[in-house]
C-alpha cells in the first residue's frame, strides 16, 4: 500500500462474519485467541515477541516462533502501527498517515473559517470531546486497532496452519473469531478486586498445548501494561506541578501514577491505582446505572436532547448559554468516561487527553465505553439520536469549521469506509441485521428482565424492560433498596420531565446526588472535584498550550461541564443515624452543611 493511499477502516470484515468482543477475562479463557491477541499487540507496538520457556525445544514451539517472526515483518502501512494509532487522539497533532491529504488542504487559507480564529492551529487534531460525536467518533477508532491486531493475528495463524504441526483450522478459526477485548470498570467485583492483573503485570504466563496433549508454559512480555516509545513524539513536554508532576518529556514508556521524581525509575504505581479504583468503584457503578435512567422520548423532552445529555459532558443542543438544565440525577457517558481516565492514569499518560491514546489500557477502556453505548442505543428507541439540524459544533476540529452544523451524516475524520468516503454517525450506530456492518457485537448482558443482546430484534416494550434490567444490573435498584425507610420515597417529576419511578417502575427509591457545573478550563489541564468521604468529578481537559483546535475554542468560549457525584447509600445510612424517628425528614441543616463543606478540594 502506498503512503499516499488512505487506510480503509472496515474492522474484521475479512473474517467473513460477526463475532462478539469478549471481556478481557473471557478472552483469557480462549487460550488460542488470547495468545494471538497478545502476540499481535506486541508486534504492532514494535516489540520483540520472543517466547520464553523452560521446556526443551519442540517442533510446535519452533513453529510458533517462526510464525511470530514472519508476522513481524514491516507492515504495508505504518499508519496501523500502535504509535501512529495512539497519536490520533491527541499529540503529536499531526495528520494521521492513514488519511493522507493532497494539495494545499493543510496550508493557511485566509478564506477558510478555520484560519479566521485567533491563534489558528495549522493542525487542530481530530478530538471529539464535549460533543454529540463523542460516542460515534470513538467507535471506528477502536475498530482501527481491532483491524490492525486482527491482520497480524491472521498472518500468525496462516503460518501456524501451514506448518502442519497443529490440527487443521485450529489457528485460523481462533484468528477469525478474535475481536478486541473490553474491561467493565463498572462491574460489581471492581470494588473488591481492582484492576485485573493482566492489565498491569510485566509479563504473561501462558499454557501452550500442542496437538498431542503436551503443555508448555510460555512467558511473553505484556503489551497491555505499558507501551515503550520508539522515540518520543513531537510536542511531549514535562509538566511539573505542586502536588504531582508528569514527566512526559522524559518518560520513555507510558506510566500510570508515575514517579514525581524525574530521576526515579520509570514505573507505574499500581498499588495507588488500585487504592483509588476500589475507593471510587461504587460511585462509578452507580453513575453508570444512571445512563439507563434517562427519560423515554415519549415525554416532552425530545429524543435529540436525550442523546445530547447522554452522549457528552457539555450541552451541545443549548450552545448559546451552555448551561445544564437537565435531570440533576443523570450522568453522561463521557462524564463517567472522564472519571475513569483520571482514576486509571493519575499523573500518568492515561490521565491527560493529549497523551492518553498511547497507554494500552486506553483502548480496553474505550471498548467498554463503546459497549455501554451499544447497550444504550439498543434500549432506547431509534429517535433518541441526532436530528439533521439540531447541533452546532462551535468548538471546531481540524476538519470541522467553527460553528459548523453537526448531523447524522457528518464525516467522522480520519476514518474512511472507502477511498472516497468517511464513516458517519448514521453508519456507526447499532448492531442489528440491517445496520451498517461492523463485524463485531457484544455478548448478551444477563439481567433480571432477560438477556440484553444488542444484535437481536426487540419490541419497544421489551426494550423498556431491558432499560430497567440494566439499571438493576449496574446496582441502581439494589443499592437504593437498602435505604432505611426514612429515606425512601417515590421519585417525583422534575420540570417537563417524568420521574424515573413513573418511567421504569422503580418505586420508593431515592438518590442523594451533588450536581456539578464547572468551567472545563478552570485550571491548566485535567482536574477533579473531590468530595471528602465520597468521589470525584473529573474534568478531562487539555493543557492550555495544547494544539487541539476543539479545546482552544472551548477554552475561549468558557465551556461548562456538567455531571453528578452520587453519594453512596452506605454513607446515607450512616447519616440516617442522626434521624431519631423512622420516616422523619433529614434535617435541613445537613443539606446546607453538605453544600457548604463538601466541595473543598480541587
């Protein structure tokens, strides 16, 4: 492939079928798929995928190493290597090699609206944060790395098949089924188990079986724990701080909760990461549950506005005043996503949007974001989406002019469906039979109201039941049902909205939340609002010197971010002890004190 030819993002089209993306835990239970995944990930990272074993040389092991070596040959397009894919999200703010431009499209043009803004960047990046395009833009992005890893897996499998050392179709079938995995950070066990070991350990032990029943314990480097740079991309800068410093211009590998001392060994502090993750897991879980508690489109609010509130942490459909006036108990997909970046990264790469795409956990995180979006769009009717003229992208990107209209057919640059066309949000949506093919789906989610299968047809009534089931699955009903009687009430209507109880038959439930509205660029980069005793609301914002055009415009406009912080029921239970009579009201002084004293630390 010529460097002048665009890369077409089709996902795993060449496999000839649609297969589920498995959780990282379930992928490990498919040993052949898992081995192909780890080896292929190492190869696109440019790392040497040498197998290590204490066993004597064996024909099966020799065949495996030869297949790996053959698949490690240079790619047709460097655009599909890991460092190039990671750079699409933020730095180095250069055109992706997979979407080369001809002529003078990137030159300054006095007649181009992009160049009429103050300090116009010559490359503004592909960033789609704080936008209704947030969930749909990231869908082909994850498909790109899925495609890259899959192509390598196909090469390895082909060589193994032709070595004639294994049962026919064993490896080709594993490669055909391989899809990128996800990690559900909102699962119930996260509060206890924290980060899966496979996402942080330096090496992976793998039981490799040959066709005679022989088992060999192999050891491979772990491509999921960090990415070693082959040379720091342009624009990487050290960022010393008062309480935490990020040495992005020095660290030659990605880190999570990196050392504050620039002279210290470069490593991630996984203990601190797990401490933060476990402490905030309960609230992350509850916030995820609220994503499935937005009103149905048959209430007075429009389906378009529902998608706006779900999809992103600003309010695109109210851009003139950019003030959040929606349901104070509901979070956004991007808002929960922001918090996970902060929790997983700390002062490391994952915690900063300019650098996050280089941490391998970024893609497992966004695969789960995509999964939650798939569940959401499945249980909400078709009209919970964008209308043709509903949104204006005031913030701009490299490809979107400031104040340009955003519609279902707006191109999702730089991801192409063919040499002449880009992906659109219309194409990125949904996984049912007549939808644009993506060649992956997600395993059904087993809820109290049945299995939610995003690829199966369902009636409006069934989807409503599934919405309630997903709320329960992520702990909304379970956690609130434990509230003492004095704190239990039916949720009432709010403004033009119908309360959750009236929509989903969750009766006598109440949540205590703090609604947050704050300037996206109040500080020089990402920050979080921390409530003592509860959780944080993270603002996933770029540094002021970032060349992200979207972000510069939002900073100039003073964009506001909205979100919620849910106070866990266990804390309300403790507070409940100050109420003497069952069923009596919470003292007004408590609410006043909570508002006055809780938000003390940024």
